[in-house]
């Protein structure tokens, strides 16, 4: 028999591998489905790629790759037999076969036991060789089988190898000297000191400078000013502002070029007024005694825990297992796959996506989206209990939730790859994950339908100079509407004032606090707050050519098919303690946003000149750095030397060609040949008459960059738009072009609309585009986005359901007033 097996395996020996360090062995989950060794057909692990496949998908892998040898893993689950005394008889066969295998149930309890079975299967004839079979198999095959059976979970390995586990204490942490410069960092309103970036901001722990980080692959990030600051000052440590919690923060050492730990981070932050140790704590995403009392009722009301909810099963009613603080992902994906466009793009194209998936489908976004969508919508993993099981449960006077849900480990590992927040095990903001996921959908939809477009809309921003009253209209793309919460508009304001008075009195007299009172905010007040003008920080008026006061208002230049609204409940207190506003908002079932429609430039309005501020280095008394070679090139053409110096300076040392364009645009000015005067913003409200006028030509990207992109076949106007949007970065501009293929058309269409004065008839004809109906909302429980728990309610077939991790039930009282994110679908026109 040994000779027969050896001869049988000889043709396949070159394809059988022993897992090496770094190889991931998927022996608990299929790459295309949520089948596992517990499934009826078991799981097949390829002995060459170590990918796992369910019975429905192993044939596809065999035909695509020609790999013939698979290890078939099967776990048989049984209830434990009882002895004469009624005690369970412990019985486990082949206990080491599935070492480190992760299962969907707790089989270490008193109710179940399992028997493990493993065998080699040779395709296409399905010849089976039971394992273990050490004496009859070739040594290489025996070693490979043993290595696969004892391999750790690929997700455990990923966690063990993650950057969080490898972080070392910085060599600068103990000896860091902080400047006594009086800098205090506010809890909000941060902006890079050298540009307009308001995200990915880093606080330098030496001097308190707030500067932007580097640009990320997904188009977010900054302009690298934090790194530039280090190169100028050698101040080594910086902390990312939006990651500070009582448990630590993300810290980076520019000198050591890696993420580091700082044991003294609380002291270093306190130096700049940030008391991280006073922030409220929660553990493992669950409520703790330190949460304020209103959040306790949130848990009961939002989860409807006081009601006996009826479980539902079948297609569209599959839950998602919580991996530990992964409910932000689960709720978002449940809502997205309730939308027909997402169902059609991924589940509707399931076979095509699977057939054309790469050799490693675990790393393909479309494959994993299709897998997740099919898992949620097929009903295959949401089956009601058998009648006999229900009778037995009644007899035992107990009831167990039968639905186990699907485990999104493979999906989470892929979509969070490379992201410092979502790749961690910490709780995250569902709103931020939604935007991250939409970005991934867009990046991976090249050449095919992009379902994320159903959320896409244009925002018209109107900026007005308060001194000259002149205006500028611009448009930007967005996917989500953020509604502020005006606490001063609470309908129960008197009740709140009385409660606050009693609370302070109880605190002073060391008595228990009174029953909390939740602020009731009218939804109309939130919409009104959204429409109110807001101040523009550091506004530079092109009419005055100086800093001035400016205000901005936003309106909808277009309306999406699905409107997503976020209620801005989270903020920071003056003491840096993250706070959640305990509010109830009467969000309506039907919504009409027609009054928020953009109007464009109105009759009688004067536009701000299309000029850009001069490039200056604030508070820098050093002589300006000027490219003298470019100056000499221009001077040799016969232009005045001082004019050449100004041209090179005001075009940011971007070359003689750009400076030449500046000269042509300014040579008629009376001070054209006057010496260069460096402008100062120490007195921003006083315009300087010596400021040179800057034309729109200076805002043009470098012609060389335009030529490179146009040589690839892109239209010149689209190329210029892309370079302007990405600060003239070629790589980012190319990515921008691919992700905004229709931006030109939309901009032209909206500009045409803006040129036409709207009338009542046009508004009434378009009312159906701005009318919506609520179909889902995501709610958060807890005191911070970094803790707590998310659930979602979705309306299907005329009834509301609650999705709470793996549990899916009919909702009795959907708490619409306590939601965090609301999803509306456009009402169909008659």
C-alpha cells in the first residue's frame, strides 16, 4: 500500500509545498464563501497555495490553476452523550488535527463535542487518502500535511506581526526637552501651520507646532510639513492629534523613522494643555461604570433590550459576527448591501467576479465584496432552527439564538490593510469607515459600474468677503451631509436648565445626581444650522489682496440617489475630554431638501477676482530664497533684473518658464521694475499698496506637467483641473483623473445652470430629485466613537429590522431619534 500511495503521488510531488515562514494557511474559511470545516461539505486546502475552498469553489480553483492535491478538513459536531449519572462524557478524537482552528461556536462548553477528520484529495478523480498516514506517505507529503494541520490562523499571525506589537520605546522619550513657549492646543479647530490641511495633523512634542503629515495612497493625508519641520529643527517626536485617548496615542519618531512608544506621553501632552488621563475610559467596546448615566439608557433603548424581539432568518437577514470592536464595519456593510446598486454590482456579477479573480482572491477587493454580499443576501448562513430543536429547547426551558452570522475576518483584513486605525482592534467611527469604504469602492471600480456613485453629489460653496461684499462660488464633491446640533434650539430648554442647576447642587452637597434629562432638538433646527454662514479662518480676500473676514455657506448643486446624513454628536470639551452630546433629534421619515438647492451667482453680486495670495514665509526675516539661475535666464532676455527676481519669487522658484509667464502678465504695472518687497501678514486687515497684482495665469500648473499628462491622451482642461486639485503632484493628479472621469462634465453642466437665473417653475419640476424617504439608520451607544457599540435598523418589505452583530430581529420600536447616521433613498418620480 505504501508503494501504491507513493507512486500515486509522484506526478504531483512538485506541486506539494511545505508552508514557509510568511505563508498564510487558510484552513478555517473559504476564499469565496463562508464555508468552513463545520460546513456540510467541509473545507479543501490547496497544498500549494494554502488557500481554502468550499465544495462549490474547489473545482474552479483546480481548473484555473491545475493544482490537484488538496487537504479536506471536516469537523463533525455532536451533542455530548450523557452517562448513567447524567454527566456529559468527554470524548474528542484527533484533537490535534485542527490545532488553532477558529470555529463559529464555543465547543468547549458542556453541550457539544466534536470529531475531526482530515484526508488528502486528488483531483479530478477525487481519490482520497485518510490522515494521518505517516507510514504510507512520502516524507515530504507527511511534513507538508503536518505543517498545514498545525499552522496558526493567518489572522492571528497578522495580529502578531502587526506594527502595534512591534512598536519600541523611542530613544528620545526620556530625554525630550519641551520648549516653554506658552503654546496650548485647543480640543478642536486644528489646522496645519503651513497650509490649509485640517486632517492628518501631527503635534510636535518639542515646540507644539501643528503640521500635516504625508500624502496617503488613498488620496488623503497632507503635504509633509511635519517632516519638513523636523528637517529644519531636528525636533524628533510628534503625536497624531485625533488618536489621543486615555490609553495612549499614535506617536512617530522622525529620527528613528518609525512609530514609537513614549512612556511619558501624558506628561508631554499636559505640557501643551492636553490632559489625556482625564478622558473617560471604556474597555473592549463595552459599557463601563465610567460612562455617564444617559448612555446607559441608550444601550437599552437602541438595542430594544427590554422587548422580546422575534428573530428572522433567510435572504437578507444574515448577521455579522463581532470580531471585537468591529460593529462599526458590520453596521455599515449591512446598510450598503441593502441598496440595490451594491447588490447588483457585486452579488449580481458574482460568477464573473469569481471567474476572473486573481490567483489570490483573499487580496482582491471585488472578490471579497462579492463574497460578503452573497453571504448576507443568500440566506445560506441564516437558517431557522429545526422544529425538533425548538421543541427540545422548550422542554429545557431555554432558548439559544440559532443564527451564528458570518465572520468578516478576511474582509476586514483586506479593507483595513495599511490603515493605521481600521487595522487595529480598537473601536472606530462608522462615519469615517463609510467614507473609507466608498473610496475603496471607487478605486476598484475602474472600467465597471461604481455603486458608490449613488451617494455622490456636488456642494456649491459661496464665500463672501465681509469688507468688499464680493463673492466666489466653487463646487466640490461629497458623499455625506453633516448636520450640526444646535443645543440652544432645544425644545425642552427650561427643563435642561433646571436639571443642570439640580446636578450642580447635588454635586456640591455630595448627593446622588438627579435623573438625567436628554435635550430634544428639532430636526428643522439642525437643517437651519446647516444653512447658516460660517466664518472662514485665515480668509485671504483677492479683492483686497490681504487677509480679511470671510463667511461661507453651502448648498446642493446636485442631489444624490441616496442621501447619507450624519448627526454631529461627538465633540471635545475644553479639557480635551471627548464628549457625546446626549440629544434626541426628531428625524423625519420623509425629507425634502429643495430649499437647500444651489442658486449660483445672483443678479447684483460681484465676483471676487480669480487671484491667488503671494507665496510667502510668515514670520521669516531671512532673505527670500530665489533661484538665481532662472533670474539670469530672464535677465538675458532683456527684462529688468528686479522684475526677474520678483517673477521667480512669486512663482515659487518653479522655473524660468513659469516666471516668464508672470512677467508677461505684469509688465504693464507701474511698479514692475521696483525692488522686491516681501509682504508681511502681521497686519492682515490693512492691504499693502506695494503688493504686486497676481493674475489667474500664475495659478496655472507647470506646463511640463501638463504636457506629460496630455501626452497620455487626457484632455488639457481635465489635466489642469487634476494638477490644481493635487498641488501639482503628477502621481496624485493621475490618480485624480482616473477617480474623477466625469468631473469635467459635471462642472460644465453646473456652471451652465449657475449662469441661468433659477425660477420657481424649474424648482418645482426638480422637486422629485430632492425628496427622500428614510430606509436605514446606524446608532451608537457609549460616550465616544472610540468606544461603545453600533447597531443598525433597516426597513425591508415595509417593516423595520434591527441588526445587532449576529442577531437579526424584527424591530418593535426603532429609536429613530437616537441615530448617528441616517440613510435616505430618493422617492421615485410619478
